[in-house]
């Protein structure tokens, strides 16, 4: 029975999956005349109800192509993630809150997959539907990318025979590195690829262990120089212990465990593995602040940079934190989190930071760490524009923002800036070269969509951008985007946070905002623009 109270609502569930206590799913929802302000996933079981906030407003260009009459189609995407008290789930519902104060509820139980029996059949169905969508758009490359990313038909290492075959194949390897990483994209994955390539070039065999959110299980990738990549499904990281005992594994490289199913179990296991095998080298890269807090971007429950306060404040904050990225980890308390990850960090041979600010924040959370084991090695950025963009400092202000702008990357700041620009009818435009994760209705905003780095100069010139803004409200550990901005030699404004603030202090065309707010950003952009317009570049 459908609980949908609004017959005009349009939606699609691409996937909604439960495995154990964990939930993950994505889809889209839109309305032809009403704005959707919030989505909540409501789950009912035997004697319990769980309400999980849903990250809504994500880019869905495929929905826009299919339903051009829906005004919010392009920003209709959503992702739901979190943990439930216990299973099984009897009812799955999506609750939508409209901008006019109304609500409606959609019963999605018939399309949600909470059991194992139908999983493989449903997975095949998801692939077929995705293939059909991409064929309709002529997106053959997209089909190949999706199939490779999910690896639905990969053999399972839970099969003893498959495990024995893999160990036999590794027996002849001279050196083996095991790399652990999330599979959600971004700078961490860029760095992981560099680490893997470096090991392969040195003659090592690499086992890459990632967590695959769309299927709620792990993937193990066997990579050898000159050989084809092989992929295996694996229910847990624990079987890797047998591989360590049978193969010439000499290095464990933890790139980022964000999204891992049982992060505290993983931290304990990694520390014990290093202790039980003294010949292993354990390197922990600090690509985010997951070792400090499940809020791995260090935004508190109010959405502001926390600065790593006293643990007593963290206890209160984490208990009321509702951000979707925090719900990538099971419910926990900050005391055990710091204690267990602290033991893992103490076991590492090297804690690799990519900025001095990251090193300082890590030591603020863990002051007893051996500073001699904490390195600072900035990322190597290959981007070098073929030419510098032409820009006019005396023209009306056009602010360029580059990248995938989520809430933690400053999407709400951009929204507040545009609201003030529109209210005051100021002669300012904002151009997002990339994507926005929230819907913003403004005639002074243009979003170009995904881009290639080699096209940045042309895009900047086509949009008449004459100042760049990096709106991230969290302390980035590096930021490839900021480095690319600097190499374009355009003026840049950013908040004085993390590695971007550290690097931009030494860039002659930068201004930093000490206050993290839309008003401060607008004031700094305006002042800097007036200064540049009044003199030579």
C-alpha cells in the first residue's frame, strides 16, 4: 500500500539496501510545483523506529534529461546512509518536507532490499536498468565504468577455494603491499592511485582493500605490474590476516578508512597485525580527520568547524550530530573512538600528513604521539595550465568556484551569499565550475557541471570570471583544487582554515577571511575586487 499523500510527487529508487544493521541507498525525488527542503528515511522494525536524515539536492543530470518539466530535476538526487538498532526492517518510508511547511510520505518497502535471498537478482536488475539508461544517452563509457566499479560478478574470497587460489598466486611475489582506502572519490583516491603506481613501478604486488557502499561489502583488488587487475568480493577485512601469514607482505598502507563497516574493529585489528608481524611497515596517511572523530571534516553538530575542543565538549556534540557523513560510521562515543584509534596511530611507523596544519590538529587530538613519526609531505600536483586565463579586474565581479561543492565544502555559504546579492541587487555573479550539492534558485548563479582540468582556462574566460573563491568551511588536509587555482594565477579568496589557509598565506594574490560566514566572504571579495580594479594586476 502506498503512503504517498501527494500524487504529483515524482521519485525513483536506484537502490536501497540493508546488510546487518547498516543502511545505504540512493535515488531521486522531485515535485513539479513544490520545493523539497528535507528528506528523512523512516525505518520500522519489531518494537523500534529509526529516522535517518537523507542527503538531498545532489546532481542528477539523467533525471533532468528524462523529466525536463520538473524544475528541480537536476538537483533531485539523494543518498541515505546510517545504522539501525537491529533488524529486520518491516517498513521503509521516505518522508519529504516541503518549503511551504507540508509533508508527504512515500512507502518504498516494495523496492527496498533488506534480505540476502533476492540480492543477486536485484543487483542484476540494477545493472540492467543502469545499462538501459546509459545506452539511451549513448554513454557506453559510463556502462563500462559502472560495471568495473561494482564488480557484482567478482568471485568471493569467502569461498575457501578462491582464497586458496589467491594465496597460491601471491606465493611467488617478492614483495606485497596491502593498501586500505575508501572508494568515494576525491583527493584521497587520487593519492591512493599515486601510491599504488609507485609500488607497482618498484616491482611490488599490491592488494587494494576498499569498502563498496553500493553493495555494503569490501572489494579486494590484486594489482601487478604488467598484469590485468583482478577483483574479489570479501565480506570483511579479516581474511587478509591469512594472506599476511602466507605471502611476502612487507607493508600496510592505510590511506583512509572512511565508510569502513566496523572502523573500531578495523583499528584494533590493524594495530594487532602490526604488533604480531614486526617486519611489517605500517604507514597511516592523514587524508581526513577520521582518526580524530566520525565527523571526519571536523564540523560540529551545528555545522561549524570545531577546532578539536575538550573531550567533554566532543561527547555532547557527537551525541547530537545528525550529518549524513557522520552516519557513515556506526553509533559510537568519542572516548572509545579516540582510545582505539590512538592505539592504531601509536603502532604506525609513519603518520603521513600533507600540511603543517594537519600535523598540528592531529597532535591536538593525540598530544602523546611520537612527533618523530609524523611526517609532512605535501601532495604532488601535476596540473600545469597550457596558458593563463585572461581576466579583467575592472569588470563587474564574477566569482568562480571550482569543484563539487557539498555542504562541508561551503554550499550553504554560497546559498547565503546569493540570497544577499539578490536581496541587495548587487552587480555580482557566481559561477560554479563543477556541481552544487544543494538547490539554489538565483538568476545570478550559473553551474557549468562536471569539467576536465584542461578545460578550466576556457571555462573561466567564457564565464568572465575575475576572482576565485574557495568556500570550504572545514580544515582541508591539502586540497588539490586550491593548488590548481594558484597555478591559474587568478586572485583567490578563502576562509583561513587548514591547509588552504596555510598555503594561500604565501600566495601574493590571495585574501583570507578569519570569520567563516557568507557576509565575511562577500565583504572580502568586494574589497579585494575594488583594490584590484583600482590598480595594476
